[in-house]
C-alpha cells in the first residue's frame, strides 16, 4: 500500500507517535537481520564488560541472551547505511523536514522467553536538547504480537508533563515513579505491533514502555534517534556526547547559522567539533596571516 505521508505526519504531531506497517523492504530486512546475527555471534566470545553488548545475567557463549547491542551504526556498515543515509534517514526527513541530525542508535533485542520489560519513561530526560524535536524511529526486525512485549505509547503525552526519572532518594532509575504513574495515564497506551519491517516513530517526550517478551520468539527493535538540524544536545547531561562516533552528525540538508536558546536567536559559529579550528587570531587576520 502506498504511504500517505501527510496522514503519517498529522498522526505523529497529534499523538506523539505513528506506526508504519511493513515500512522496510524485504531486502533491507534480511540485511539488517544478517547484521544482527553477526553481532550476536560475536557476543558469544566477547569479554565480560565489552561495551558493545548488554547481556542478560544468564547469557553464555552457547546460548547468547542479549538485552541490547549498543551503537549498531558503529559496529556494522549495514546499520550505518540504514540509519545515516538510508530508509530511516528518509523517514526522519518526512517527520522533521529537510535538515536533520543523527543522535544515536541501539538494538533492543528483548530475547525470547523472558526478555526484560522497559518501564514507563520519556526519552528527553536521558539526552536533553535545545528543543523537543528529537524523535526515535524503531524497526521491528521480527513480526511482533501482544506476547512479545510490543512498545506501548501514551497518545498525546508528548505535550504533557515531563516526569522525574529519579527515585525519592535522587538516584537515577530511568523510569517514572510508581506514585506518578496515574498522572502518566498509562492505561490509555496504544501498543504498536505489526509484521517484520514495521516502523515506529515516537517523539522524545512521549511516555512509552514495554512488557517482558513471554513468547518463544525474540523481539529485536532497531532504534535510531534524530533531531532537527537546529536542535542541539546539551553536553554534560545524560548520554549526550557519549554514545556514538556519528552523534550529532548532519545526515540530511544544511546546518543552520542561527541558534535559538532560551527564546533568543543568535548567529552562531560553524561546528568545529571535529577539527579545523585554529584561533581567533588566525580567523580575524585571515588565512595568510
Ligand atoms: O524496546 C522497547 O520496547 C522500548 C525501548 C525504549 O524505550 C528505550 O530503549 O528507551
């Protein structure tokens, strides 16, 4: 069925999320699954603490059980192409407009027979930006049904309260406190399911979570996060600056020369994060000085 991009965008803006059934082609799906299988194989012999893998406690070489593969874009060119210059990038443009930055990616595997729950939370508290445009595109690499812990999202919550994801003693839990859950309205959550290759898109402020996977099939969900090009991660907070060699790269369009922070817009310097900066002297006196 042909996509109706206007309807997808209207749904995303109204609800804070949208689900696109069978978004990924069969060819991409088999490439992504093959790349995941290669990494799962590598996890069999990985040393404990290898940053690439987040294993379940009973993970072994003979019977791997991973919760997550970290930064897949840095680990396999298939994931890099898909997220940085492929179908996920194109979908980000559909939702955000022509100028788009990549932030990070991860592959939540949610293994068969008990893969762990993800408690209710919002994403933006983990990696605050200068605006609330960031969104995450998820691709289900398997068909997902109710038993497999599909992602549940509370419609309209992207416009509501931003919750504290700390415990009463101030320690970070990454989950909305039990006593706040009534206000989070999680009973109204919509669970996103579909055939393999279906895409989920959710805004960084949307409340979401997922139950354990009680089925005999794993539920790999490939997640990649983007923002508008004029949205900047606030360094020194959460995972910003830590998570991917491609973090913050412009994947489509042009970088703006104006930045709005705290309601004020300023003309700003180019991005010298990855080199090319000399000094104010060299810049003011010109290249031949
Ligand atoms: O894997 C899921 O169901 C949800 C993923 C998620 O919310 C996260 O990893 O932040």
